């Protein structure tokens, strides 16, 4: 059997738009233990997520974790599931539709946008094949992770190259590695905080919470911690906050090893014990609301804050499909595809098809 897949989808003389691959983490198909087990089996088997020898980790994963964690995680997903499905998937599809519409309005026929999830469906592999079917020969990979880390951005690159290593005709690739300090990204975050506080009043402190990673990843050279700090500092400056009005924390840890600190849940409990009654939380690392924001922050951490004596924890929604967020994506795409030729005009494509037919191509 031949190893390399062909490119039968390519059509001589057809338009060849630039492909945009929007990527996010992914989600289970349903808020059930079975669906979550399938999702976690793929997620936690990724060596970018858990950097342990496979011979040690896989027995733990399949012998313990996948027999215990899915039921608990399924309960958490059930708290936020909607009639349309997973909030992450709903928000991601809305972003995909909005970006596609904005690009088509800006440059008709110039781009083809596909959505791929690192884990679950639609997969990155299926999204790449969708682009190939649209005659795409150049692809910009846009992971919707503002801050770079190996477990997120690099894992997306792993999935892209894993699919392409079996393609005979590999497309030209570019990748957006991060946009943690982009001026329009910072302004969109600041606008979301201003608007929320204009409608709900201001908390006594703004907590800027990012997803955590094991501390040893940072010590090994991962730039994530530094980029999170830069994003938070720029956001606080844009909002005009004093040093005592904001702080950075890290959430979503699991396992026994030390992760990036300070921890969001522990810090919130201490803030409540110290007498703070009202805290606002924003999570700039999440481009779309998901389990970690809607359940972990807005439910679990709110309950923990109140149990420790706090009065009100208010979660400020992710940028999701806000117009300024979509315009940010549009700008990033246009910047990173600059210099790439777009689809040839009709006359040039007709000439190409004629030449190909003359040489025996079946069109």
C-alpha cells in the first residue's frame, strides 16, 4: 500500500484560495462519562500535555484516571451544556462563521476558512482535508491561544504536521505562534472589562486568571508564564489600574506536582478571608468561553469564594465573537498572509486549465 495520499482534490484552472485553519482545544461530543472518557483518552495521551515517559504514564492514564475522572468531568460539563451543545463548540463555530464572513467581505474569494479542534471533532486532520478539497495550496494555521505554550500551540503544530506527513503534495504553511501583546487584542480585552463594569459596577479587585501549566515546563524554557504576565500588565495599564487593583493567577491544575503560581482558587479563598467582598475575574487566555471559564471560574471558584466569606465573584466573559475580536482575527490573518498571492483571475485560470487539458489532464 502506498504511504502517501494523493491530491485528487486539486483542480487545474480552479481558484486556489488561501486556507485559514482556526484551531482550538476541543470538547467531548456530549456531557456523558462515555463521551468524556473518549475525549480525555485523546487529550491526556498527548505527550505535550503530560511530559512523562509513556511507559509510566499510559498505565496510570488507562488504569486509574480514565476510570475515575470522566464521571466527575461529565458532571461539570453538564452544568454548562446548552441546547446547542458545548459552549466551546458553539462559540468556535460562531467565530468561524464571523471570520469567514469578514474575510469574504474584505477580499471576495481570496480565503477559505476551516475549523479544527486539537482533540475531538471536527479534527485538525479533517479541517486540512476540507481545505485541500477547496483547492487550497497555502495554509495559515491560527491557534486561538493568545499566549504560546508547548501544551497548546505546539501541540496544534504537532497535529498539523502529523496529518501532512502522509500527504504527497504538502501545502505551504505559516503559523501564528502568539498574539499576547497585540495592541488590538489588549484593547478588546480592556473594552470587555470596561463594558462589564459599566453595566455591573466594579469589583474591589480585578483577578486576571490564566490556565496553568506545570512549573517545570516554564523552567525548561516555555515562554507561557512570561507572556501571561505581559498580557496582564498591558491590560492593567490600558485600564489605568493601580498595582493594588489587579493581580495574576493560574487555574486548572491537576496532579500533585507544582504548577504556575499563585493558584486562582487558593488566592480567591484568601482574598475572601482578608475581607474582600466583590472580585471581578477575566481570563484572557481563553478566546472562547468553555468549561474552564463557565464552570471552573463562574461556578466552582464562585462557590469557593463565597464559602470563604466573599460576597460576589463576577466572571467577565471571554471575547468570543465580539466584533472587535473578529476584527482582531481579521487583522492577524491579513498580516500573516501578506505577500501570498491570492486566486488568479478568471483568464489566467482558464489558460491554466487549457494547458493542463492539452497535456492530458482530466478536468
